[in-house]
C-alpha cells in the first residue's frame, strides 16, 4: 500500500509527464504550422498555451505542499526540488512554441523563401532531448540524462548556420528581410527551447544522483 508521500510523488509525476507531452506536441505542431503556412493551427497553439499555464500552477502548488507537509528526505526531497525547476523549464518551452506560432502568423501564409530543413531538425532534437530527459527521470537512468547534454551543442550549431544563411538572403534582397527575421526568431526560439531541455536533463541528474552539474564543462562530466 502506498504512503501519502508516495501518492503525492506519483501524482506530481503524472502531471509533469502530461506537461512534457503538451510541450512536445506544441513544438511539433508549431513547426508543422510553419511549414504548411497553417494560420488556424498557429492560432490554436497560442490558445492552448493556457493549459500549460494552469498545469504549471497546479504542479508548483503540489510540490510546495509536499515539501511543507511531508517533509521529504534524501531523494524524495531532491525530486520535489527538481520538479519545481523542471516545471518552469517545460512551461517556458511551451511559451517558445507559441513564439514560433506567432512568427507563422507574421509570415501570413506567404511562400517560404527557402525550404525548411535545419529548423525542423532543431525541433526534432528539442523533442528528443525532452523525451530522453523525462525517460531518465522515470527510469532513474543518469546515463540517459547525460546523453541529452551534447545535443544542445548540435542545436547551437544549427542555429548559427541558419543565422548565416538568412543574413545572406537579406543582403541579396530587401524583400527577404521580413520573412528572414521571422525565421531567425523561430530558430532563436528553438535554440532557447534546447537550453531549457538541457536544464531538464541537468535537473534529472541532480534528482537521481544529488550532483549539481550546472556550469560544469560537459566534456569533464
């Protein structure tokens, strides 16, 4: 029979994984709406962000309640502290997906000035990072959490590649400036989403092992 503490932890996990699913869906749909110029889908993504906002508040409240009323020790304490921070990271990823949707609305269905290759790749990596981070939490697998960290470097490289390419497009014709800036903002949003996904993996390591690896050199991990 589960204790009250175990039931509280399980309930937080259920809601956290639901948040992760919403964030992953938002990232995927935001890129889909961009590729297709689907303005209605973009509007729906922005509208649905309120679901994540409500869930974030619920999770924060339950984590604080657990800390105050259950007085957890050791790994259970680390779990609650890690979830409080991961909750913020996931909500921010949802916000960044809405930023992508807003740029889609700005483009307003116009033909894209270039095929989208690197931007969808960035989104795929972000999704993989989130999935692996939460799998690490579920399985208490520190190696899976560590595998997420170098993925952020790949996202950063793609982001810089997109910047260089789009600045070239802007220099070639002033007609390309508006859409190029929107695509740069999309790339920037995904790069920031990657940072938050990396944070999740770092917090997963803290939960599993008690090690705070923030600001460490990844190569030395």
